[in-house]
C-alpha cells in the first residue's frame, strides 16, 4: 500500500507541505512551467499568497499546445518510465492523452480502491463493471484495483462491447453484489430488466461516476435496483479524487493525494465554506510525468470542512457540485438547466428514461421530450401530464413523444456519456 489512510487533519497538512514542494519541483523540470515558476519561493509554498502566484492551468491552455509541445515541453521524463496513457474525459474538443508512470499508477490504483471502502464493499464481494473498457481509464482501473480489496470482477464493459441483454444475462447467472457504471446506464439496464421481468436483487451496491447524480436520479436508481448508490468523483488530470461515504452528502476528497482550492471564478480568491467556487486541483503523487499544478477542472462546487470522528473518511473535506460551467438550453427565452430538467423528469415515477432535444421548426425553437414509460402505464395520459407540468414549472410547452421501451438504451449504450440533452438547432 503506497499510502495509508491518514488519521488526522494534521497528518494531511504535513503530507501536503511535503508534496506541494515536490509537485512544484517536478513542474520546474518542465519547459512549459519553468518560466512560469521562476519567482516562486519553494520554502514558502504553505503561504497562500505565495501559492497563488502559480498560474491557473486549464484545458484550453493545454489544447493550445501541439502534441509535440505537450509531450516534449509540458511533460517531464519519469525515472521508472511510462506505464500507460489516460484519455481526458471531456466530451467536447480534442481529447488529450496523459502519460502515467509506473509510480503514478500505484497511487492511481489506490485512489480508485478507496471508493470501494466508501461504498462499504468487502472481501468476497462480486463486481460487475459496465464502464467502458477502452482508452478512457475509468472502467479498467476500477477493475484492476478491485483485487486489492479481495473483490471478484466481471469485466463486462459498456453496452458497446457487451450488449445490454447479455449484461442482464450475466447478472442473472453470476449474481454480482456490486454493479459499477454510469448512472444513465444504470437506468437503462433497470428499464430493460423490468421490461423482461428480470431480477436484479443480487446487487446490493451500485457505484457510479462520470455523470452528475441528482437526488431524483439517485432515488430512481436505488428504487429500480433495490440497492444503495455510492457516487464517485474524479478527473483524468488527477485521478479518482473521492467518493461519498454517506449517500447524497457530497464527495470526501482524498486531500492527502490531491490539494484542492475552491476559488471565486472572477477574483480567483478563496471562497468561504459553503459558498460556490471553481474547483482547482494539484496532484500530490501522480505527477511524475504530467505536472498538473493548480488545474482548473471546470467544476463549480461548494465545500465543507472535515468532521473528524464520524468514520474513517471523516478527516477529509466534502465537496458538492453546484453545477457545471455548461449544461443548459435556452428555448424561447427560457434558460433550462440540464440538471433541473433531469430532476423534474425523474420525479415522475412512470417515466423510465428520457431524452431532451432543442429543435428549430419553422423558425421557432421547440423542446422535444422523448420518454419511455413503465410497463402498464398509459403513455398518452403521461405525455399530457408531463407537458402540463412542464408548462407550469418552467413556463415552456414542450412536445412530448412516447417511445418503445429500450429505444433510448440502444442509442445511449455505445457512448461514454449518454447524450440525453441534444441541441439540434
């Protein structure tokens, strides 16, 4: 085990003091970073004013570099060499591929393994992993780190590699106790299982990542699976940064592995506890090739301090998503947040799944909601009810169309992230 779980915040502060200096020293080996860090005093990095002299790094800055510049100027050589590459997780723009050294991977596997502990997983559990197993790291790293916790793994992969019907057959035959995948795919499998009359009751824990999980979405997944959901939080630039130890309370962030700041998006000054700010992250251990200092992830969050004494992860602070910097439709002058719309839709118990599309028809903007309804429900009545409720809540009259059960699952399952919200204008 490369790093034991810290027992106190004082221990975390000692680790941060040591590793922040190492992180900056690593970055000083980079041709990209060296001129940007010339005036930084290594002995004063615990002084907030000195630390904030380090420039904020974001994806647009990296994308301005050619591949040759990124690998030759930003990255630094690792003494133990490169073990693998991690694909950046964004769904917009050109993806980046980050080298990870063998030493980086020791900590990468540990960070993922801690999420099993937060979820209450135990030695002897059996995990069915439905995350994609391609060049994006989330699925294969979850699968690889399970061995450190004595968890059996079925490397199923996403619906693109293992069709949903076969996924359900494997769940019936192998009786996993944990299911891991994106929350949208959890809904798809549950809807398909209901349509086929299949039993998911062997699964006691659902673990999700990548997509935000609203309370309505959480309730729907837990009700459909009869299992407790634990959401996790990470980013390719850093790793798996944290997980819920209490459903819906926010993510415990491994601050012995990642130094986080929550800053006002305009002034870049720290916000107070409970206020919304932009999340900025510095990897403390997985920086042996890619020196990510003060990485701005694009997440807007609130944070709360640790509450020592209420569990093994209580020494860590929590963050909660406020909302993403993107993610809304503007239809006929109405700003419609994707999260708000998802919450609204999943609070209708008769709806199994949905897709929202912004269209332009005859010069007018239109919001079309395509829904799948549960077995035995009156689809015509539900479409009318949803349209009326939408008009009342958002002051926007949508087109509501009922689809055959399983239609959306077939369209979504090949994607890393479900295209539930599509602007076709």
